[in-house]
């Protein structure tokens, strides 16, 4: 539809010019009817749809109505009557936004088609939006985009909270790394994308430069809170077009491992059927994925196996005649084995607490061959955490005492600077801001440890140890006045000194150490 949106197009023949709106409606009808004919041939009785980034024009949220018009034609197509049911899990009307329910299982749609934001900084950054070229009229501002994305996510949360015990969320773009970004390809377009992401890293989070999502950190935080709900049992996405089958079977290929542990344990990425970015590759990673659910809502059957099953699409040349088929070239992935693999992955990337939770989950499942490895792994990470984790009591004590020590040091420096430096309004303000900003050091330490408290206590000790050591190691007669250590007094006549116009003598001209006694 992109050419049609550029302006009226002339029809062939004597009908003359036709309106853009008419042509768009005609294209939508033609494409929806063609898809309906394909679905009518399928043995699958029910098809659930969610929008993807290619259902939007240039991934612009304001073009979503085209998707809804397409789905409306598809769902009402005469080709499907009595054969196949089609349901849009992300309808336009709020009153129609409901889960598809099968017994205790609820299937919820999440419209995140815009979450890649076309990798454009102007969709997140106000400055880039104002300076964008070309500046198309009607383009949504970063605030409009993020507000709508937050609204779409909020309605998913509301639906999940009111749905049956076991919820499975379907969406297009997965929140994990994009293999294309991870590839490190030298192509100019990819380098431009990574430059854009680097410029906006403070908005999206430095840990997510390679993520398929290019959204504000607040959006990702809300998503992490949603999928942490126990009733959310599975996340199903697609979008990727990588030719490596590993990209759909595990997360070992990724660069970033700061994603939520719920992402790693609940997300399943389906390979595409499209040949995009896989032309000429052998083998290709195209196919579909089967998922089995057990009575407890977990991914897997009663034995904990056959939970995830990828069927690959093959295109081979047999006597120069193309033969296309689906092959089952790998055994079904055991649900517990997948969890065990994730635990090992997170443990290797410095996340023992998350790994411990996963190993415990494996042991709590159905008995199997993975139990021995899971038990050994669980004991290993527990021992590691015991060695490096303080008890809650000690950690809390360190936090309080450490914060006090930190405040003493910062207060001393602030007072010393304001009292003994030549005062000016700007320097005073800068000093206070610098002191307050010093608390940003807390971001370097884990919140669940006493590291910050210990750091602050060490800071206080080191700060005053300098004076104490100097006093103890220097003979009394050679000790300089303590004013030297505190810093030179400002001129007595300077603003705010409260003294006369005569400047204070330098420290080495003091004749009576009693004026500034140094304690023994």
C-alpha cells in the first residue's frame, strides 16, 4: 500500500483518476481474499492473529487502522464460512478485546507491532524528532508513541489479570536480542541503526542495545512486571528472520543477558515461513512450532517432554526439480531439559540467583534424566551464593552505618569547600549538587548485598586515616597547623568571611600553633 499512500494513482483505461482511498480498499480486499483462500485449504480449524511490524506502514502506529480493515475483510470472507474460523486477538474496539479461552487456558494478544520503532531515534528522542528529515506532517511525536505503547501494554495487563488461571501471551516482536543486530555485519544500514541505538542508550537502557525492542526503559519495566505474574505461563513471538536454527532453539547466541529471568524461561520464538534474509542459505531456518500444554498449564506433556517441537521447512533440488517438504529432523525438546539449559546459561553469565530458581523448578517437576544434573547444579549455585552473600541482618546493618559514614564524608567536604574556598554563587551551588550527586555511586552495587555499606565505611576510615597517620608519624615540632589540612582560610575581607579587609596570613607564617591546635 505504500505507493498508494503517496497520492492518487491513475487507473488504466478511460475511468480516469481514482481516489487513493478507493484503491487502498481494493488492495485490502484483494489481499484479504487471497489469504482467505489459502486458509480455507488448511486443516487447522482456528487461526488467531496479532499484528506485526510489517502490518504497519513504515512501522508507524498511526497506520494501524489498515491492519484492522484488512482483518475485518478476512474474518468476514465468504471463503471461510463453514470451513475455518479467524480471530483477531488485538481488535480495535476495546469492547472486543478479549482472550480466546479453551478450558483453563487463556490466549491473549499483545499488539507490539511498533516496538521496534523502525530503529529511528526520532520516535524516542524529542530533539531528533524536531530535526528529522523529511518532517512529514502527521508523524506522531515520541510522547504520542510512548503513551500509546504504554496504553496497549496496560490493556494487556488488565486482560491478563481477569483471565483464567493459565495465560499465554501472543505477540510479534520478542524482547530479546535481534540476530541481525548481533551479527556485526559491516553493511552501512546496520551501522547506522547501531549508531542510532547508541545515541539513545540512556533512554532504552545500555543493556538492550541489541534488543529487537527499541522502546523507553519504562515500557520494558512494565512488561517485566507483567510477565512475572505466576499465571503467565508462556510467551510466544516471531519476527526474526535468521537462517541459523539455533536462534529459535536457545538463547546462547545472544550478547545481552540482562533480560528478565521470566523472559528466558517463558519465551518461545517461532521460526518464519518467509524466505526474507535467508535467500541462498543452506540450510534455512524456516518452519513452524508446535507447543504442548499439560494439565498444570506448563509447556510440556505429563512426562515433561514434547513441550516444544519445531518442524523445519526444506527446499531441496531433486534432479533439478524443486521439492519442498517439512521435516522433523530433531527430537522434541524436553521442557525440563530446556529449563536446565537456561539455568546453566544464566549461571555462566553471573546470575546465580536466577539459575538457582530454575534448577529448583526442574527438580520440582516430573522425575527424569535431568534430575541428577539439576541437583548437582543447584548445590553448586547455593554454595556460591553462600560464599558471596551476607546474611540479611549484617547487610541491613552495613547499609545503615554505611549510609551514615557516606553522609559524614560528603557533609565534611561540602562544609570545607563552602567555608574555605573563595565563595561565589555558582561554585556554592555546584558544590552542593556534586555532594548530592555523589549518592549516584549506589548504582554500582547490588541492592541485595552490603557492598555499598562496606564501601562507605571504608570511605570514612580512609578519609580520616589520612589525618591520623599524618599526626602520629610527624614530630610535634614539624607538624603544620591543622589549617593547612583543612585548607587555606579565605581572605578576611572577602564576601561572607565576616572579618576585616586584611587577608589571613599563609599557614607557614603562623607563630603560635595554639591558634590551631593539633590533638595528640
